[in-house]
């Protein structure tokens, strides 16, 4: 059923997206916030399968399923993407989803207006006299920003509107796609910055500074303001970008451009709102690669830090990791959870071959679980547990026995008898044959007997786990390991 034009697009999960791509033989990489695939819109023949050697320029948002091709700037919803895949199968070269004619006209007009303004604006250092340059720079608080930095980022000044002009160049072909004008309004001693964008804000998708980013850059500082990006580049020489709408939002269409970075430091501003926004954006960008600069007295926004002569590099180094290593979000577990749902039988553990009733109770042997067997002396705990452990061991579960009550020779004799399924004392001629087979089991014994220091026992277990990949440890029994006098202590 197609969604009604005004209703929300039906949602899609990352699992569905991955399944669809696999089913359609579309190669993809798993990125931080997007899946990367070869583009449907770059001119190869429609009926050919997408090649894994083609550049992966199409990005599918893991949360919404909407896509953006950075090579052709085609974008659309997940439904648009599926429709285009269908077209390809029919041998038709997909056409990027078009926006309405009104929108197209509006964008064209905005670009034309931007071009006119851009041509009238001047580089700051080309103003008539030194005094005007100084006054203008002081007004915007950029006295410390060098002409070289302004030139590198292409910042100009529009005298008629007394505004700084920040260009939005397409990263593809360096054409001018839009502008942001910033002017200063003074009311008494308070200064406010008034911004205006061409095209309108909702279509203004610029990451200021993007054309200056190299393909090999892997670290980035993300700021909330164009002047902060200038200050960062000048003071610390780092790759820096400014979000088009500051700390108010990070449009998902910008995420594809941020995929190449292994580390992103968010330094959005100096107030609590910026801090909250930074934490929110870090989730969007994938927590594991984000660090945040916490606002504080000695950590103002980058431009202010430059003006105060603070060490910007030092502030960047003190950024906090967004993901605390002991805390993760469901998003990071999502794929594993799906795997568990698909493989419920495997998740419930390794079944016992000899104890079908036990399988009903415990489902199977799983790592990381503790099972305690209790019963009076002589009720058969050791006999049962040796059989229970042997059953798993025969299925390849690496097992470590810590027998503190009976010695290892007697325990091994019980287990060998259970393994052979007969009284070997009556069939001594078969001993070597069964012993050889028993020896091949992944079974190890700790050499302790009687009461032991807990730490020594734990260290031995850890060593065994490391050396032999033990996944099942049996302690028989707790009372003997602890010694009788310690039972009052809740160990």
C-alpha cells in the first residue's frame, strides 16, 4: 500500500534494509550512521548488477532508510530507493526522485540571487582603507582571524548589508549553491548575530568548509558556527566543519558527508544547550567515534578561545569520549539481538544428549551462567555431575574440573566408566581402546584437593580459560573448596 502523500513514510528497520540489499545482490559496507553502496544513478547499464569495485557513493541512513548519492546529489526515501532498484532490474537507468516543480523553481531562483550577492561581495582585505577593515573585523570579533584563513574558506563582506558572506560550494563541482549572510545587531552592550540563508533554512544543507576536506582526513572537529570553524583551522590546523543550523539540529542528509571520519570532536558552543545538542548529535553520528568538548570557563567556543589566546589544541585533547566504555545503547546491540532471535535454538545453549528432561528445564548449557546442584551426602551429586559434564564434553564443550572432594584418579575412573558405558573392571582388555578415546576429549582437571585459597583457584581458572578456551567449569564441591569453618561467611 502506498503511503498517502501527506502521511509519514512507512518506517523501515536497519535489519530490513540489510536483508533487502542482500536479496538484491547490492554490495554494501556498514558505516557509522549509514550503509554505503555503489550508486544506482551513475551511468552504468541498468540491467547489470552493481559492482563492488564501483565507488560506494550512495549512503542509506540506518535510522530512516532515506538515501543520498554524493556523486549525483540524488536523494529520496527508502521507498524511492526500492522503486529505483526495480527500474534497474527492468533495464531502465534510474532517475533521481524529483522534487515538485515549485521547489525546483524556488531553488533555481535562490541560486541566482546568491550568485548576484556573491559577485557584489568583496574579500575583507580588499575594502577601501585599513581603518574600515579593522572596524569590520572588530565588529564580528574576528580581529585575530588572518586574511589567509578568510581567503581559504572564501569568506567575503557585503558592504551594503554590512554582512559577512559565507559561501556554500558544492563539493562535487565547486559551483555556488547558496549563501549565509551574518550581520551584527547591537542593543546597548549586547551583541546579537542575525543570520539569513539562501536558499531557505530547510533547504540549506551546507556543511561549511566541506570542499576543503581531503579524502584522507580521518579526524574532524564539528562546530556550530562558521566563525568557529575558521578559528579552529587557524589555531589548531585541524579539519573543521560548521553545521548549517548550529546546535539546533544536525540534518540526517549531512550524515553521509561525515562517514569518512574515524574520530569526530563536537565543539558546538559554550552553553548547556550546545552540550545537550552535542550529546544528541553524537548518538546520531555513532557514539564510539565521538568526543565532546564540555563547556566551561576555560573552554569557551573556539572563536572566543582564539581571541583569549587559549591553547585550542589542549582543549581539543581534553574532549570527553561520548560513549562510556561501560555503557552502550541498544543501537550498538541491535544486530546481535536480531541474531539471537533468528537462532533461538543456538542461543538456548548446547543440549544434553543423555538428559532430555534436563533440556526441558535448563534448555541447554550457556556460557556465563551458574548452575548449583544441591543434595544430601551420598545422593549422587558427583556421579550425576560427572555424567552431565561428560555429555557436554563429548559434544566439544571444553571442560575444566575442580574436584576438591574426591581425587582426580577416582573422578577420572567414574567418568571413564560412564564414557564407555560398561564396567571396565570386567573388560580390562578394552581399557586401552576406551582410554585412548577418552584422552581425546577436551577435558582438564585442576590439581587442587581440599580447602584452597579462593584467589589461587580463580587465577587457575582464568589461566585455563586463556590457554584452553574453557567454556565450562565444574567445582565439586563448594563446601570442600571453602573449608568447613568459613561457611558462616557469605562468600
